[in-house]
C-alpha cells in the first residue's frame, strides 16, 4: 500500500457477477481477482456498484455464492487498503453486509472524498442521466423502505428471477445510444450546481467516456462485464484502463 503524499486508488464497476457463473464469467472472475491483488498495493479501492448481479440479505440468511470474490476482497482489506462501496441498482442491498465485513459506507450512497489534491465524487450513476426506464424503475423500488419490505415478503426465487430478467438489460451502448449518453452527461455537468468535487467517477452505463465543464470532469468507467475496464488514481491523475489490453500500473 502506498504511503506517498498523493494517495493511490483503483475504481471498478459493473462486473455483474452471478451466483452461478458460466465459463466466460469464470474468466472475468479470475481477472477480477488479479485486479484485487493489484488493489492490495494501493490506498483505496472503490467498488462503484453492480459488482454483484444479484444480492439480497433476508432477515436470517444470505444467498450462497460469491465466495471467491469475497475472499479476494478480504485480502485487500487485510493488506490495509480502504475498501469503499457505492451500491448499484443490482446490489445496493449488499451495503450493510459489506460495511460489516470491510468497513465501507453503511448505506452504499454516493459520497465525495478528498484524495490528496483531488476532490472526487463517486456514484454508481443510476438515475443520474435518466435515459434507461428499466434501471430507473428498479432503482425506485430497491432504494425505498417500502421496496425493501415488499422484497422481503417475496420468495427468494421470485426476486432472483426478476433480477435475472433485469440483468438482460445490462449491456454496452450502441453508437447512437453512446452519443445520447455523452450529450446528456455534458448537459448535466454544465448545469451541475455542486462545487465540492473536481472529478466524478461513475459506472452504470457500460460505456467509457469523459466530459468536462470548467474545472469539473465526469468520467464513466467501461463495465468490467463488458471490457474489463477500471480506473486508476496515481500521482493525482486519473486514467481509465483496459485490464487485458493496457499495461498494469506500478504502485
């Protein structure tokens, strides 16, 4: 873990790991565990939502699965890296469990953090640009107390089946959608009244881009599910990388 003046950090979102992974996903999990090995050498690890494709803690049990991923995160924690979690619309309900295990934000809500010379806001991004009805509908359910009560009244298999259906909506943007996303992001940042951050890092859209207005920059990570995309903060500079195509940074 770095002890330099400027903190180091790794950011990742939208891996959408399933309880029962297929062969292709096993490869993504193996690569994710390698990313977690890298994360043992930095000061902060930011999990920006939809790391898990489905998570729900019922009052007296948790669904089985994700053991290898949680073990990799355990090693990150034990190395002294601070683990942060911002819930996505698929895994916001994991916030309490992850807080108890890793000391992350209890609510999984977006927040702003100062890392050296940078002030960074981290969020999943669902609801921010308002272009996806499926995500926005599900978000309205999972992030309310009434939604939690209704979910707990459902049989786990029903809730799981709904999540599997919604997972089919998680995909990368085509060219026309990408242009719309970037334009909406540009409009949003130009109208943003928040002044406590100079960099926002988000996921959710499964499409990598960056827009700037004045001294503020909004960046969206390519999903780990789509491109093994992740972000790195080093020496006060943020960059987005492809885990397989780009060189691995030295920490």
